[in-house]
């Protein structure tokens, strides 16, 4: 039975030591980064090897392929895609064109991923930035209002799903207002709960039926003044599962990020105790991976129900004229 964590690996191929670890630890899934990517053939071989190591042909393989600053696959083998803000600008000028572009861009990304065996994209974002927030979200966002962000995020979701790729809603319940990059430090948002419910959290509510979600390493002091959402029982229970109504599989953001404190074992244990279904660990450092695996329980009960439902939501890609779609997308995005 799989354990409740998702892991990265160090390089372009599995080492013997990594293979032995993965066979014993049996993570639910895997995540790829630029360090794991060279050519299409190499990525396909790596994805196959990862699944063979755990003996599950449906083991999810994730990647962050947003476009803009966050794109693990890129030239010369894969196209560059625009950031979310490009779709926002189109939408603000012509709603129908903006929605079409967002869906089409995501559909093309899905085509790229499925060709490699990658089945999950850590997209869409529903973060709503404010004027004085840290630029870590910035032009990745689909706008500055929760309504617009949710609408464009749904279009991106539709494009991914039509292409046979599962979306991950991030960063629940919102990273847009954070004044620090959670890769580097722990952001603290000092805003009253009513404001959060009408802005940051509101963007996620229309997307609550998505199959997978990722937490934000952000403290919302009006609700829990100590723990970030990832490790806060109150935030997970009252906000993510409660106010937002998200019932999909909830994974932590990367527990190796500097927003969290304590050992990797401490962080993993806290995320599971707070209500995360799965712990995400990304940097491929084997000593850390062992700590995460040691604190990750078997995936069972409600967490397994959500995991099975998520995998069951994936469908075979719909018919698609790739060349025509790329031409149409390029025409829409020209000059944006």
C-alpha cells in the first residue's frame, strides 16, 4: 500500500540508492523539476522507471508547468507558455478571448505532459495578489479580484482535464497577500477574517470540487496566529475544508521550504496531524526523503478515498488538432 507522500529525486535517472528507497518507502506519487529534465525520451524513461519502482502504473507524476517564471519544461524541446497575467490582460479587454486563451494554453500544456507520461500539473493558482504583496505570485496570478481569478482558473482546469491531466488547486487558502516568499521565510498575513473570506479565500470557493489541492505556507493571524495553513488544524478544518469546502486530496506545499521550521520529520508529522492527506517533498535530498517517509502514514481511510477519487477523475485526452491549436494560440497571444 502506498504511503502518504510525494517525492522528488535528484537527477535525470534513478540511482540504485534511490530505487531501493522508493521500493521500500512506496510514495503515492512523484514530482519532477528542471534538474530531472533533458530530452523527451529521457523524461519518458524516467517516468516509466519511477512507476515501475513502486509497481503502480497509475502512480501520479506531477510537475509545475504554469508558464512564465514557473515552467519546468521549456525550449528547445517544449514551447514557452505565458504567465497567468497574460490571460488576465486578455480577459480584461475581452472576456471571451481571455477565457479561450486560458483554456487553450492549458490544453496545449496537457498535450505536452501526456506525451511524457506526466499526469498531474500543479496548476491552476487561485491566489489573489494585492499591491504591496511579495512578487512571488505577481504575474503568475489571473487577476486582482477573486471573481476573475476563479473564472480563469476554471478555464485552465477545463483545458488540463480535457487533455487528460489532473489539476492541483494552489495555494489554498491563498498566497497572494503574503509579504514574503515562503521558499525563503514564513509569511504572516495580519488581516481580519471577514476581509480574507471576501477576497483571498473567496477565489477558492468556486473551485472547491477540484480533485487535488496544495496548501499555502502562510500564517493567517486572525484565525491561527502561530501555525501556517499547512500545519494548522484550525486552518485546514475551518477554512480549507469548512469555509472553502474543498474535499479533494490535500497535499502540503513542499515541506523543505524555509517557511516551515523543525526537522523534516517534524514538518511532515505536523502537516499530517493538521489534516493534509499527503506530504510533498521536492528537493531530491535522500536524507530528507527518508525523514519524510518515516513520518508519512499509509494512505488509508478518508485520505485514500480522496486519492482514489482524484485518480479516478482523470480521463483520456479528447480529440485535438495540435497544430491548429498551436497556431490559434499563437495568434491570440501575439502582442499580449
